[in-house]
C-alpha cells in the first residue's frame, strides 16, 4: 500500500499521459491495486489518486488520519460514549446520551445492511484510517496532553460518526420545549417561539442558470452554517481514479464526498431541509421483581430491553447508565426508578401522565426517541459511491432517492445545463401532532405507518429568472417540517443575485459576505414610535434610524443595535406575559431533563431568536412592547454615554468548539467578524446571551460548471488539524474577510508529497519519486518487535536532513550531557549523522514506540571504532549507543528503558554472528551503569577516550537468552 506511482500527467484526468492508463496505473498485482499517490496544493489540500475505488478509499482514510488524527479520535469516542474517560466530567452528559440512544449499535445495524460493494468501500476507508492513525497521533500534541493513544476503528465506525454528527440536526429537543410552553403558558402558545432555534444548523445555497452567468454555464455556490469546530467539520479534498475525479468537502471520518461536490460533469450542494423526522414518545415504564423493565404499549405491558453500562470519567468516579429500549426506540430521558436529572423516571407504577397534553413537567417523565436509521437499519451510505460516479443531474437525482439522514434540500447543475432542486431523505408518515410534541407511547394513533415515507418535493428547474435559493426558509420542504428559518436570508440572496446577469465565481464573495440585517425592522420600528424618550435616548434613536442596518465589523452602530436588542430580550424575559417560562420557572432549570438538552430549553435564547415575532404578534400588548423598547433605549443610551461602543467586530468574535481547548486562546483563531444570525453572513451568537458566535460558515464554495478549475472554496482554519503546522490555520484570514482559494485541478500544478500537508511544496515530481519518507513512521523498519505491555518498537534508519531538528533537540538537552554533543549546532548534528551514515560499519536508527520517536539507537563494529583501541576486541563483539528521547510519557511508564532495551537486544542477537554487546557509557553516568547492570550487563574496566572517560560493559548472547 502507498507505493509511489508514476507522476507527470498533463491534465486533470487521472491517467492522462499514459495510454490506457497502463503507465499511471500498472496492473502488476495487489501492490499496484493498493497503491496511491498524494498531491497537495499550496494550501496543503490533499489531492488523491489511485488505480481503483478501494485503493482510493483507503488513501482517503489514510490521509485523513495523518491530517486529522485527534479529530478522528474525538469523533470515535463521541460515537462510543467514551469521551469522559479522557476529557472529564464535562463530557459525561454526551456520553450518557449516545449510550442511551444506542448510536453505536445503530451504526453496526446499518453497516450490516450495506450492499457488499459499499461495505468493502467503507472497510477500505477504515483500513486507511487504521494505517495512518499511529503516525497521525505522533504528530498531534493533544494525544500526549491527555495521555491517550488512538483507538482502532471498526468497519462500522464511519456510520457511527455520521449518526453522532447529525443526531441532533433535526432539533428533536424542541418538542420538549413546546411541551413546557404548552404546560406553562397554555396550549395555544405552544408554537409562540417558533423560529430557527439554538439547536438547528442553517445554511445558504444558490444556483444560477447559464442565463445569469458570464460563462453561460451554471454556477452553484453557498456556505453551510454549522457549529464551528477546530479542526473544521469539513475537509477539502480531491478523489481521483479511472472511474471518477471529484473535488469537494468531505466529513472527516466518513468516506467519499456527501454534501458538497463537483465531479467535473455535475456539481451539488445541500442545506438543512428543516424537516421533522424524529419523534419523542412519552413512555410508561415499571421495574419488574427480577430487576428488568416493562413498558406500556398499545397491547399492554411487555418486557423492554434493558442493560447497564459504565462510563469512565477522568478525575472522578465512574458512572453507571441504564440503557432501555422500548418498541418505539431507546429511552433517552428518565426511566423506571428515579425522578431527577432526566436519567431515569417513572415511579413504581410507571405512570407518567396522560395524552399529548399531559404534564410534561411531572416527576417520572420517561421519553423514547424514534428515528429512521434505528427503525429501518438504513443510513443511506449506499448513496455515497453513487454520488462520486454521477455525471449528470439525472444520475445525482437517482442516487439521492436512497438518501436517508439528515433530510436535506439539494441543488445541483451539470455541464449540459441541467439543474435540480429537490428534498432528499427519509421522513416517516405519522400524525401531524408527532411533529409538534411528545406523544403517548401506548396510543396506537401515534404510530408510524410501517414501510411508508413521505413524498419528497422536487423541481427540475433553476427557478424563476434562472435563480434557485435554499436558506432553510419555509420553501420547498414546507410540507415536511414545523419550524423554519425566517425568510430574510433567502430573500436577500435572491435580491442580490437578481441585480446582474454576468455572475462569475470571483463575484460570489459579495453574496457570501452580505451583512444586511432585515430582522432589525420590528425593533427599529418600535424604537421610532417609542414615547417619552429623554435627550440621550432620542439621540440613540435617531442614530439607529439612520443606520444602514448592515452588521459590518467596523460599525459601532451595529454594536449599539446589538446592545439594544440584548436589553429588550432581558426585559421581555421579565414581563409577566412570559413569566411561566422565565426566571425561576425557566424550563432549563428543570431536573426532569438531561443537561445536554438545556440549550433547547433556555428561555432567554428562545426569546432572542424569536424576538422578531414576539415584537410583532406576540402575547405582549402593543403599548407594552413600546414601553419595553423605550426603557431599553434609555438604558442603552445611558451606558453608551459612559462607555462608547466598540466596533461590532471587536465583540462579535468566533468561539469555536474544541474537544481540548487551547490553554491560552489564540486570537488568530478567534477573529472578529461582521454578520449576525439573520444576515446572509450568518455568524450567529445567542441574542440576549453573548455576542460571541459559535455558528457560522463552516466552509464556503463556488462550483463552476463551465470550468471546474475556476471553482473556489475556503474553510475556517486549514487543511491540517495538527497545531503549529503550516496549514493548520492558514485559511483563517481569508475566511474571515470572505476570500476564497482556487480549486486546483491540473495535476502538474500540484506538489507530489510524502503525504503530509506541511511538506516542502517546491518538491518536484522526480524528487518525490526518489526521496525517502521525511516522517520516520513511514520508513521501512530494519527491525520490528512487540513488547508486551509497552507497544510495538520499530527501528528505522536516521535521515540526517529530515531528523536534524529532532536529533539536535535531543542531544543538546542537559539530560543528554553525557552524549557529548551539547554545544553542537543543528547543522553540525546533521553533518555528524551524515558521516555516520556514510560508514559501512556504523549505523544510526530511530526507535519508534507505536510510531512515536522514543530513542536514538546507534550500532558499530568495535574493531572499526576508536573504542576498539581501548580493549581486546573479541570476534562477535557488537557495539551500541543508546539515547532515550525526552518523551513526555517516558517517566510515567514503568520499565520504559528496559522495554526498549528488550527490543534492541532482540535486534542485535537475531544475527547469530553477534556474540556479545559492548556499551561504553560515561563513567560518571551512574544511572546508565546501574541500568546496564540490571539488564544483565557485566561491568568492565574504565577506558580513557579523547572526549570522555567511559566504563565498558558487556552482555553475552547466553546472558541475554537467560534474561529473555
């Protein structure tokens, strides 16, 4: 696997320049079929090329493990519910949820139903991940920081990553919020706060037909708005083999390109359809005498599945979770015993309250989750290879008929001018009330219609005027959902696109970065009519009414508006009309629900997101709304008099999620941006809570159907997930200002590499073909040995140039003073090891423990070394030098050096001609001498060398075998 292949293609078609593909992809057996090439562009973005689809899938997994090892380990643990074992108590809530929801079991189930060829394809990706994880982990400092080694991926792990990434995408906790609103404010108020809530993800996408572009061919562009994570949730990548050549945004941990891609013939993009396809059922549960669990269904009580699992928690005691599954689905809230913390529920009689209007706040609430993959065993992964092979919108349309989760709106266009606008996914057929709230499990009226799915809306045209837009609004997917995003983004995009007919990829940045905030209108209209304002408040009013309503980063007016909005939100939260869900009665305070769901249950964010409707048609009388805005204007004006507003971009900064946050936040990774929740540039804070934003453009793209090489893309950080590397955050400045980088498709403009994003981009193809791997773990080992309880030790030759920094760092430390090179420069160290490497009698090796450099190991023939002049050399003597690396974990592993010595001795004595090992530590190095004695060496005389006085020690083959 991973052998260097022929380069020198002269176009973007894989295999060009090699008639029949025979030169680029020689058919010489299994080694060729597994081989692949890795190229990088100037941004470190991987372009992969292989002889077949399985080799290419393996390449994708391998490169992802090199670039994103920590991210992959984070996702694997999130799927399994084992994050808390390393990240501590803050991860327990998530671990408990995914275990109770049985996501890993669902992933296994779905993998078992894959078509054999898809299963093999996914398996090849997983093989690549496992091949690259050890080396990727050696480069990612997070592993050392938490004392963690990467875990092995199973064939079904990518399906689990997809599930855990999207399980909250449809926002099912909003149904709990509506139950609380109905119970506290009345049934007629259930949808009072209906709007794009804090748990949903929003995106923009738009399609222009050739009639509106400079090239005469379609353009497809947009930006998925999701919670921004570091490393990013999307991976720019190119996948090429004789069957297809696709560029796009992959999800790390998942093979292929699911959401945003360009095959050369057809391009596609998605947004969240805002469909409702997950249901919550109020369960009645009871404990049986033997400790089991029974649930009440339409046909009476029956035995439910139940077992317990243990969550290990770093720095705290383990926690036990009971996993229960009824005929509806896994129980994610409550259980048969306890009535607090949402972790179990139901009293001895299991009564949790009546029908849909039952008391959702009652003690003992138990709720199960029903969602399509758990019910059908289908996740839609068979679609992914078909997307890569698509050439037309018809191909794409046919493939998407099998899409399952999440439910998306799709836009697509092909080079023949064909366009597509449709919904893709699985929406079950069931009563409308299921979409709104928690429904009773025992009532058959709320059951899903077995084997049925709702029809999915579609249209084949680009839309009126050659423009199609998808921005989570109540549009094409309206029959499938309950709550949608306000229409402002969609309207603004149409307005901008309709202004010209000569659009080009470069011009799309003006749409991506538009900051007009149309949702400010209701608040500013009330401000214009607010009565009795004092002088300062009137000046504030006049200033904001003159404001252009753009949330620009350098705008202090935008900051004043945000201050006013925040104050209004808090005053509304204190109004008697909303008292039932605010203050001490805020549902997020309820112990009936797991803490994980609190963001969906908090009143102040709900008020902030629904502010536009609450100020227009809400429960407050018009006079009360005017009074609230007037009071807020007075307060904000007074504060502005004391503290003038900073520009919006100083306050509105990115706050990305990280599994292991930086000890000191990096300002470069937290830029201040323009935009706001309802802008096209939807950088969404939480109105009334914080101006920082965690949701925003997780990527931007422009797919050109005239010339794919004119396409553009960008991500918030970079191609590499490894801190400190060249491409870790090199795209952040571009992303922050709305710029895009080119999609390079000409192989001659790419840089052949040894697979790492930070390698020298100036390497030529011929150099790449002859250069050895710069990373030690990729080098061929002269010896490999598994040491029980320690790991696998591999000895690989030192590369003086590639390893100069590493070796110089080791030999110049104070702890290495006996090595005698403490005053040498990096260049001198390189020259010394180049000299050693030139000698047939002397060799230098790096010892790798599970892929991580652990020691410098040198060997020599004593009769060809100055030491041979200091004692009587016997036939079969073999000299060694050993320098243990300053590895962070070395001192924490008992017997670290002894374990390495075991491997070194195994290497030496595998040659029967070697009869005795000779070492010569500095006579002053008491620790080394004691270690040699413990290992079975016999101490010899002191000898005087020009650079030191040394003490000889010897280990015979017989002694080594006895010790073994």
